């Protein structure tokens, strides 16, 4: 959900993380064969370095290697937690908010027969459509939304979403890039489109000074290569405590059934843990509308 009119660079980094981990990290629980095909040839280079486990000596390449490796460490437990929540609560409709280069519509057999919608800003979505042209299977219904101007409910309805049917909402990797007011407004819009038995799966970041410092350091390291950071145009704008997010969802009729931090998930999966603070401050909350 980048605010820019350019395709999201964060979406590419997340996809690189999934591609780097596919078949190598938690292989019995995580797989994403769509990730590598969604990347451009130049974006696959750093992924292959990580998959080979060989850190480049050249400084710029080493920064790319470390960035993709860190992405894989975060993305695997996050993906597993969200996928498990989707599988545990079948719905006739699935909406992925700020979908980026998400591959669930193609890679999850559990979504066969489910109407999948992907919502994103137009530039990122156009980039996604071009990249996904070679993927086999049923594509999602792409719903372009300019979040500064368009009404989410109206946009979804125009593409066939039914507010009288239960919907599973995936809100992954988006909340930090929105202000608190924008997060609250989005929850209001989702609730208006959610029939009873709908499920909201939301990923958010907890307040942490160490996380802010880590992002500043990452930007400085990228700047040392002569390039702008992937987060330069996509800064974080809000963090949430579990209590605050729970209260927000409760005001809109959602009851939290699960709340976990990614560090615990990573430990349960026995995945690599090199950035424990980042994992510990990232959460996945599952809430159902009764």
C-alpha cells in the first residue's frame, strides 16, 4: 500500500524473501513456487546468493544479500501464521489488502472455488499483472484502489465482492505504512463489508525503539552503496500494542481468537533467528466477526 504512484519496492523485497526461502526454510510448512517467477531477472540475483549461502565480497552486493536474507527470516513465520489462519476458517471470499506480489491466489490449493480479490494502488497492481502473466492457475480479481481518493467498499462491489457473504481479509505488511487514523478508517470500511463469520487477519508492528534504530541503520547502509533505501519512500507511520489493536477491532464487532508474535512462530518452526527483536515486535492477530 505504498503512497507513491510508483510500484512498491517493498513488495519486491518481500517477494525476494519468499523466493529465497522456498524449499529451504521450514520446507514442510512453507513453500512459495510463485515467488521466483514474479521477480525480474536482476531481482533474482540476490535471491540466488542467499539460496546458495554464499555472501558476496563486493559491498553493494553484500548489502543486497543481507537485506534479502533478513527478509526471508521475517517472511517465513509471517506467511505460515497467516496461511494457517486462512486454512482454519474457510470463507467463500478472500480479500488481500495491499497485495503487492502476493502469490496466494495461485499457490494455495485451499483457495480453489474461493473468489480471491487483490486490492492495491494502481501502479503496484499494474506491475503485478505484468509479472504474473506467466503464472498458471486462476488469477485473482484485481481491484485497483487509490487509498487517498477511492472508497474501498465501492471498489470491491464494482468487482463482484458481496457484503452478504463471509469474507476472510488478509492485511499483511501494510498497517505500519498507514497513520493510526487511516488504520481505523480501514477497519471501519472492512466491517461494513463483512458478513457474520468473516475473519480479519492483520499483521502489525509493536512500538519499539530498537526497531526504529534498525530501520535507520538499514537506510544508512543502503545509502553507503550510493542507492536510496527500499524504505525511503515508504516510511512507517504507526505502531500498535496488542491491546490497542484488540480494542480497535472490538469496536467494529471483531473478537480476537489468536494473537502471536513472529519470534514465537519462528521458534516453533525452527527457522533461522538472526533478528530476534524484529521478529518479536511483529505480530499476527486473527479476529472473527460474530
